[in-house]
C-alpha cells in the first residue's frame, strides 16, 4: 500500500484530523485536511470534532492545539520540531520583565511556550498583532514578546512605543535589503511581499508586509502575475497550487526553517500508527494560556 493510502486509512480508523502549517514540505501540505498560518490553525483547532489531531508544524503550535482541546489527543510526528524564537524567552525572564514594568499589558506572539502564554494578557499572530494592540488604549504601556521585529512593526503601525524583547526568527532575520534591491532590478513588475518577522530595512523596501495567510489572500485577489515571496519557502507550494497562472519567486532560496522540515510522510505515518508523540500542557498553565489565546480570538 502507498504511504499516502496508509495514512488516510489510519486517519479514518483513529478518527484523526491532520493540520499542517504553511511552512511544511509540500507532500505534508497535500495530505493535510487543513493548511494555514498560526491564526488560521488556532481557529481551526477550536472547531475540530475528531478525537485526534496530528499537528504537522512546530512544538508551540501543537501545544496551542492541546491548550484549546484539553479532551483530545494531540500528536506531533517529530519531538525535535521546536521553534528557536519561542525558546528565546523563558517564563522567569518574562516575570522579571513584568516586574520592571508594573501595569503594562503583555502581548505575546503565538510563537511562544505555553508558560509564556500563561503569563501574558493576550496572544497575537502576525496577521492580527496590529488590530489587537490597537484595541488597547493608546496610553496603555505594552510589553511585546518574543519577536522584536513583529513587535517593532506593530508599534510602528500604531505610532507607539512598546517594550520589546530581543527575540527573532533565525529564518526571517536572514533577509537583507540587498535582496529586495536585487529582486526589484530583476523583476521590475513583481510585487514584493515580506513577513513582519523580517528586519526593518527589508520591511521598508517591500511593497506588502503580510502574514503567510495574508500573502495567500493577497496573491489570490491581485491581478499581478509575479510575486517575490519574503518568508519561509514552504509557502510557495500553497501559493503555486492556489494560483497556477502566477509566478512566485523566493526572496532568498535558502529561507528554510529546518524545524518545519523535520516532519516527513514516514514520520506522519508512524505518528498515526503508534499514536506518538502526544503533546499535553499541564494545569494550571493550560487554563491560563487558554485565557490569553481566547482573548486573542475574541479581539481579532
Ligand atoms: Fe520559529 Fe522562524 Fe521556524 Fe517559524 S520559521 S518555526 S518563527 S524559527
């Protein structure tokens, strides 16, 4: 039996659903029941009726699904698929930062551990950070963790100053303004889209600053034919699939998140076969983190 058929058969037997992030390898995106960005996946995780969710992404994403579905079995096919950005701030470091800024609201990017979410007032994603920050009074002090680039972008949009934690995504931090200039010279008619996790000079040189879900919606509705894609290259699989008549060129062809590529079809099959690797978030962290995710879903 072909591996894809075996996965489908086991999925039915286990009453499972497969969720995949936009940065997963193409064959995982193709076999998934739903592919999306962090916000789309978090929303989807609240609507699932299947008993088992196999999460093809990085660890914090599976944790988010576990926090939102405490009665379901959440599996991640690879234990080592972590997010370096999420690990750039610990609970103790956030406690210390909060003590330095009493009364401040803490917004945490969803790319964070359950403990950090539990210590925050509200989660945000790259697609809703600006709207959520804007929903707090303009004189409210805001601490933004862990991504300094998304935090700075959000503050710029609102003409406010945030207390920023110096975290970053190693994949997006590699983008350079010279790559934008090179793309403009080679493809003068292309639209340059970059993710807000990119450094400021890159954001300033781009035409559009969008989450990965935002890039998909923009490409679908745009009458342009060529797009330069300034995010992890896994998204190009979905963009091409949804827009077969358009051309998508990576801003940098080595913009690859190694952790997102750790999940393969074989590991997905083993995961369903052996019901591994379960992801569970203990109380009281789970309930406190749920509050900050639910606040995000209500405000976005
Ligand atoms: Fe983390 Fe960056 Fe990889 Fe996303 S692309 S999982 S933020 S390291």
